[in-house]
């Protein structure tokens, strides 16, 4: 009887010690609170819920005290995926696609299959706006270098300014893999929070008269032009910057699926099932790296701050180029489309449309904004190629 009592006591003692209350600290609870805020923004405010909700829930899961041991598993840091001796959790396997840069090119394949390059082909001047929106990347690189980060780490941090999560993951995995969680979370969080970040800047840097400008309809682009565009861009950029080909090539392949009209099943799968699946895996994988003890550090918070600065500068760069083009064309271009020069497609283009319609419900800027928006996607991939060529 005494032995039974001792065993029961030990069982309850082990059970109590295994509870999360005995393992977490205040940082976990701060991150849990942040995850609740992000879920609120995704569900109630509908701020890019397909992106923000899985990120927020991944953050929520990993910060439940005691959950990391189950979700990530227990294994030595230098063990390999094919080594079955150690116990790995679900999130470890999901994150492998981020660590080995598997998810980003697949995401670009889906983006390409969903994207119409027609507005950019019809108005090639949009490339100037996309180029101007890369300002944040290069200014942030200088700032991060001045703050003591290595050149490779500064390049990885700066790419946040392109507002392109897959590109940020690819560049960081090659240049500064130890920073991948902080940079990926910052990049995807700012993409999801575009309505909050961009709208005040758009109102600040444009006049009421400029916001009301109506642009002429774009010319009709032929099917031949749409088919040749992804092939030519891949060839030209690939020859000049081979480091950008994994992202840009998959982007253009997806677009070729769409525009060729002969592989509808592949195009549909890339746009829907494949894209949705990888978005879930990528969102949860990014969010689950936001563990309190790692995330709430001065270096991580500094990275997030520089990333926000880069994203703001990217938006400003696009707006300023669009304002210059407005002046040069004597009011034929609405500067609001400049904010779409960042790579967050089609989110940034929709914000240009929304702000324009606030001042004139009949003013539709979406298709005009899609030109700079897809130019921003290409521009961020090219910028990534430049940084990788210089610092990898």
C-alpha cells in the first residue's frame, strides 16, 4: 500500500512538472498576446487573413508553455533529416521547407499563375515605379551596416523592404541563416499590415487633386506578347543575374502556364491547391519561429525596426517616382499607383484602388496599379540577385 502511494505521488509530481505553467516565462505570454492581436486583425479586420492567420496561429502554438518540446521534438542541433534516431515534431518537418528554400520558389510559381502581366506590358513605364520602390532595400542595407551588422546580414535585413516574403526567405537562408526567423516574420507581417502602413503615407505624399486623377484605359495586349514576355524576361535576367533565376524562373513558368492556354490543369493547380497548401505550411512555419525567448531580443527588435523603415522607404520611393511621372506627363498618371511598386501582389495594388475610390468612387486604379505591382515583384527578385551576387 505504501509503495502504491509513492508511485501515485510520483506520477502526479511528474504530471505537474510537465505542465506548461512550470516551463514558460513572461516572454511566452507576451508573444501569446501579440498572436491574439494578429488573429484579431486577420479575423475581425480582415488584414490579409490568408497570410496573417496561419502566421499568428503558428506564433500562438509555439509560445504555449511546454508546447515546443512536442511541436519541434527533441534532437541535437546538428542532426540530419534522414536520421530517424531522434524524435522530431510536426513543425520541424514543416519548417524544413523554409530552411532549405523549398517553399519560396513554389509560392512564386503560384503567384506567376495568378498574375496578369498585361498592365506592365501595356505600360512599360511602370517598371520605373517598381524600380523606385526598391529604394528601401538599398537604404536599409546602408543603415544596417552602420548599426554594426555584417554586410551579408545587412543585405538579408534590407530585403524586407521589398515586401516580398519568399524573396526575403531565399536571400536570408543564403546570407544569414541564423536571422531567418526574425526576417521572415518581419517580411510577412509587414505584407499583411500593408493597409495600416501604406495608407497614411499615400495621403501624406499626394494632394487631393492628384488622388482624384483618372487614368486612360490601358491598351489591349495580344496573347503573343503575353506568351513571349515570361520567356524573354527569364532569358535576359537569367543571363545577367543567375542568382535570381530560382525565384524569377518559377514566377515566369507559372505565368507561362496561365498565358499559354494549353495547360489549364497545371495552371489551376498552381493557382489553387498547390498555392493554398504551401501558404498554410509557410505561414505556420514562419509564425512558429517567433518564440518569446528568441523574438524578444534587442537584435531581433532592431531587425524588425530596420525592416519597417525599409518597407516605408520602398513605399515612399514608389510614390515619389509616380509623382515625378505625374508632373512629366502633365497629370496623366495618378501618383497613388506608386505605392503599388512594392512586391506585395496584389495587396498593394488593391490599396491604391481603395484610396483612389475614397476620393472618387468612380475612379478605378486597380489595373493601372497592377503594372507597378508586378514590376515590383520582378524588381525585388532582381534586387535579391544583386545582393546574392555581391555577398553570397
